[in-house]
C-alpha cells in the first residue's frame, strides 16, 4: 500500500474495501462526508433452505462498494471511515472506476440501490427437495406445470426413476442470485 496520499484534484469513482457484511453501513457513513458520493448495490432474494424459504439481502460485490470523491480533499476521510478497510490500490494508484461503468451498473440495478432478484427454475436444472417426505432427494426438472407454482422432477428413489410433481417453494436450485443479474 502506498505511503503517500493521492494528490488528484479531479473527482472520480473508486473501489472501497469494507468489512464483511458491513458494505452498506460503510457506504452510508461515507455518503455523509462532504463532497463524497457512495454507491453500494445490493440484491434481495429468496432462497429455499432446509427450514423453508428465507429472504436474504447481500451486497452485489461482497466486501466492496464504490465512492466518488476527490482524492486530494477526501481520501483520508474515506480511508478512515467506520467499517472501511481500505481504498483499493494497484501499484500505488487508486483503483479508479469509469463513470460509464457505474452508469451501466445502475441501469442493470434498475436505478435502485436494492434490486429484488428472482432465481428461476428451468427445464434441466438439478434441484434438491427441502421439505416434505422427499426432503433431501435430488432430481432434474423435467417439466414446468406452472412455472411459478409447481414443477415435475425426475428423481431416483425406491430403486427406479420416478416423475414427481412438487411445489417450487420446496426446491433448492443450483442457480445463484448473482448469476441472474446481467442476463436479459
């Protein structure tokens, strides 16, 4: 890490490394600083767990967020803000992010700080049943009877392959919420 403080007098977006699970709190603290903007995109999603469907909220980039500031004026305040570990540097230069990237990211996030993400279940997905008499069994989605409610999965049990219809709320899929972002 560089010992010299940056002297650039031009505002730009930079990558800020925060304590784990504290990105949004650090971004909020930094946003309160004069002449500093922060952007911490987060995703909200439901995931089937062994105890049923549970809501989660996570930073889109775990451990990181973006801050727009003038290094000569605000670097020290940003670097020492609560829950901030450091401002990312490479070769002694702050990791600058193009304005166009932030604009595209905001577009992808539908101009919201928190985007609701639905993880779809599709034909051919490998899934695990998380509730009911078949809990723990794995299978492959073979047909969508009602994409939002029920699906038929092909699973092996009792020594043969069986086609079983189950509610989508009881399935754990291989897809992650982050894999859905960026797909049109």
